[in-house]
C-alpha cells in the first residue's frame, strides 16, 4: 500500500506543475504588454488582408493574392502590400494605379472624405480601444501618413515566369495618394 501512495505522490509531483503552468497561460500572456505599435501593426495587417480579399475576391479564393504589413527598421517605414499574379496585358502602370486607388479607398471607407482621410484612418488604427490621444501626441495621423506606404505588386504566374514572362509592375505611395503621388516601377 505504501508503494501505491508513493507512486501517486510521484505522479502528482510530476503532473502538478505542468497542469498549473497550463492553467496560468492567460496570466503569463497578460504579463507581456502590447505596445501601441504592436496593436497598430496587427490592425494594419488585418485590414490590408481583408481589403485584398474584397478587391480580388476570385484571385483570393485561388490563393494568388498575398497581403500583409512589413516594418523596416532601417528605413523607419511601414509598408502595406498587396501582390497578385495577373496576365501580362494587365501589368500596366494604369492598372497598378487603378488598383492602388481601389485599395486605398477600401481601407479608408466609412471615414470622413477628404485629403486627410488616410491620416485619420492611420490614427484610428494605432489608437488603442478606449484610449484618448488628445494632448499626448502632436498630429499623430499626419506623422503616420508620412511613415506608412501602400505598395501594389502585379506579378507573373509561376508558369508564366518559367515560360519567360518575368515582367513585374509595382506602384507605391501614401495611402489615399492621387495618381501623381504614386511612384511606378517596372522590372523583371
């Protein structure tokens, strides 16, 4: 009988801490604070992914569209990107700019219309729920507007690239930029 109680005690000692550790996962996660930057990046990533699905619904279902958010420490720049594989005839500067405008409009839909709607959008994305920014930061929306860029990439399909179609098109600018404010690049 003594050996049974000894075995049970050993099992409790072995399993006890692991069970307790699993039960405290929420407490452990709560001990790691999320910064305003982390919060904003997560919101931007969610928004650009949803926008890409709305702008390219069929291509999204086929897995051709990639979207996300990248922060470059060296350049101090946040880039929201959407890439899609499209036929050669659709890889033009005009098409890239049209998609750029469509993505920018989708990101800022439901917000006040105007030249500063993108800045307002960015401020609202980085603003924690229930937190008031008034008096804490000076013109945070405009500062974020300078920091955040939207990039559209139009690429050949894998089959097209293997067949020699290597034409790549990209356009980049501030969210909500007009056609004049969008930089265009073509390459292979």
